[in-house]
C-alpha cells in the first residue's frame, strides 16, 4: 500500500512525526520510516530553548540544522517547536531569575533576543512555528495561567510580543499558538472556549497569529472527544489555520516494558479508532494543514515517562512494525 505521505498528498494534507535527532543520525530503519512515511517533521526536543542556548550566549543549532537539511533532502516541511514554553528552559535562565541576577527588564530582552535569533537562524526554512506553547492549564482553563513562568515574570503581553518578534524575524512563517485539550478534549469545552477567545483577541489587536495547534494527546480511557471537528472548525471560521501537532493515543500498560503489547480492547480497538477519528476531524476541516504524530514508535514515546501506567501511544511498535493505528490512518487517507 502507499505511504502515509503519498496518500496525504492526494488530499492536500501534510502528515508528520516528531523526530528524535539522535535516532535519525544513528538508526537507518528509523530514518527510513521518517523519510518514506512523512511529509512534515517536528524536532521533538532540539529546537527548544535549553538545547538551542545551553549556556548563556552559546548557540547550539547543530542538531536542529541536521533535521532541517534532512527535511529539505526529503521534500518535507518543518514545524518549528517551540519558542516560548514553561518547560525545557535553560538552567542558567531559571537560576538567574531565581537569584535575581536577571531582572524582569533583562529577561524581556533575553526573550526578544532568543526569539529573534532562533527565528532568524531558520528564516525561510520553517513552515509553521509554535511560537507560544501551553499557556493555559486544565485546572483553571478559562484564563491564561497567571502562574506560568513567563506570565508571572513578564505579564501576559509577552505572548503577543513573542508573535511580533517572530513575525519580524521571518515574515513568511506561519505562526501558531499551540496547546493541549483545546479542541473539546476537556469535555466541558472550557479550555477550547478560552483559547478561541484569546487568539481572536490577539488578532483583533493586530498580533500576527496565523494558526492554532491542537496537540492531540488523547487517552483511550476518556473516549474520543466528539467536539473536536466543530472546535477545529470554529478556529478556521475565525480565519485561523489549524493543525494537529502532537497526536498520540496513550493507553494502560501492565508493564513499563514497551515491547509488551497490551491486548485489552482499549489498546486493540479504541486506539486505532481514536487515531482514525482524529485524522478524520483534520481531514474534514479545510484549513487543517497538517497531522503530526508525536514520535515514530512506542520506543520513542514521551508517554511512559509522564503518565504512570500508560504507554503504547504511537503508530509503530518498538520493532518499527506498523500497528493497527497506522493501518487505520492509511485507510482514512
Ligand atoms: C516532550 C518530548 O517528547 C520529551 O522527549 C521531552 O522529554 C519532554 O517534552 N507537549 C509538548 C512537547 O509541547 O514539546 C512535549 O515533548 C510533549 C508535551
């Protein structure tokens, strides 16, 4: 059967994966799948600030540059991830803020320089930038998290500034607000409503926001979010592009050994069903530009390290064999 990327090309969709650049360099089977199956790539970690500027003033673009060259060689578009997020911030920065040696006005300059330098470095090579990531929470979904690292030190206005600085550095890149549970996955829809209001407000203030990324981290125990399609459509009706940026569907596992395949019905039926429904939601929305899976295989997944007792979240198994979720996606495309 045809590859995901070939099938997706027929319907004008880009299908992607998050790439572990160490594996890309070391594992030819892994690199082969990335090249053959996907038409867009995201750096799983190496475009985050702690990798890009490990010590103050020292740039480390090498690993990300390698991914960008790989993408160019294979006709893939790159999603840049991510410029402003509360995680994976360099240690020198958090330490400097904590001990007061970095004041808030210095911090603002540091953020401006970081965004300007990174976006300029990749100018012309990034399709979509996740400019701001995860500024809302599930526990207090109606409002931007006042305790967010950036918001608490610099005020909410730093988000708008981040978009302005990114746009100035690369006017052609599509600039995204990216978050999880923002298209109905929270049941109540409170977080979706809040993010929808927020991006419209930014746009009404002339802030250059082009799109909204719904991470798409699903969990079989909650069932499929039935509001997903209509919530994606609500963003696009307001003039935003959308993308599913980090799709995975985690499920319960009996052991942390990722080579053990769970055989219960959530793993066997709910998982491929939810991948299929999530992809169909994107396909049903004209301005849903890309569908990116977070990691190639279950051996790469962030899930076991983050959600206790869960795993088996990706579309290839640990031996790089396609799972039922892969086949489901192939059939939908
Ligand atoms: C995760 C990576 O997959 C892990 O390797 C890393 O240790 C932590 O970050 N939401 C995001 C991603 O926006 O950047 C996160 O990626 C997963 C959750």
